[in-house]
């Protein structure tokens, strides 16, 4: 039913979310401190999409308790806000608390982003954390499955292939045709590294990325897929997909 719903959303224009439209403002929620970051010239500044992902993680805490994550990886770590938020949740933020606090790894092609994320981790007391300067998961090629939770707010805006390959700050937003080039590469490389049976991806997509197709492809690969949060806000219609690797899931082609 969710797949059919995503198909229906393909041509619907984005609009204000019901919560924003009703109240005119968002309910105040916990946000990790980013005081160590003095400039966003070379690092993606958290925006509405970042807050959508944080809301999804908080709302899906029951699933996360069942995962019992030892290792959480934020791909395209940027400021490090999402993985710092996950650490806060794991340590009992809002009385949620997971079964234990996992190790956090932030991965980014942009070395400036890795430096910014390290500062965010220190600022927010994320003790068991490190960053890896890597193009997606190339640094982990050949490694046995070790990722329990992967979080990705990808560069999802449609762009030219030249922009998607440019690197630097452009890599934080340019997603290539349909905004899917980096996302598709991510899914291809992360699946072999996910813990079989419980390994979970939280992936942000917008309606231009054709989330229905991603849903269908990952289900065909033997994964459980669910839309855990949907939100419309000015200019975008976002979906957070939870993708769980089954024991016999096959690599993305």
C-alpha cells in the first residue's frame, strides 16, 4: 500500500506540512549544538531536511531498540548533526534511550566536513566517534558487514552529471539526473556492509527522486522498506525511507 501511495505522490506539488500549516511554527525540539562551526562556506548547513531526518529517527525509536546497534554510520556527515542527534537519542534523550550507546562513524568526501563533524562530536559529548574522509564507502571496500544503522541525507537536488562529480561544497547538494546518482551509488555500496537481518538504512528522498522506484528496487533486493515519515515544506516533499536488510538480501544491481 505504501508503494502505491508513493506512486500517487509523483506528480503532487509540495506544500506546507499539516503541523506547520496549523501552528505557523514548529514545536521546539532538541537540536545538537553546532557552535564549533564558525562558517558554512565549505560545509552543508543543516536545514529543513536535517530536521525531518531527526524527527524520523526519534519517531522510529522502537525499531531502533530492536536493532541494538553497535555501529552507526552517517554518510555525507556534513556538520555531524544527525549522528550527534542519534547519539543523544541512544543516551536517553527525551527519555527514549536505546539498549546501549553505539560507536558513531561520520563519512564524507569533503575533508572540511569531517573536521566540522569532529568539532560537533566534541561539542555534544559524543565520545565514541570518528570521521572517515571517503567517497561513500570506498574506504571500507572488502570489509565484512559491520554497519547496524546507516543514515543518509544525500545530495538529492537534480543537477548535471558535471555538477554531481564536481566535489567540494557542490557535492553536498548536486545529485545528478533526477537527484539520484549519489543515492543509487550509496545503496549499491552500503548493502554489503549492513548487518544481515537487522541492518537498517534511514534515507531521505524528495518527490523528484522517484522514491517509489527506490522502494520497489530495494524490496526486489530482499529488503523490508517502509516510509517512516513524510513531510511537505516550501519547495520540497520529503520522504524518509527505512530500509532493513533481510538475511538473504542481494546486492543492488
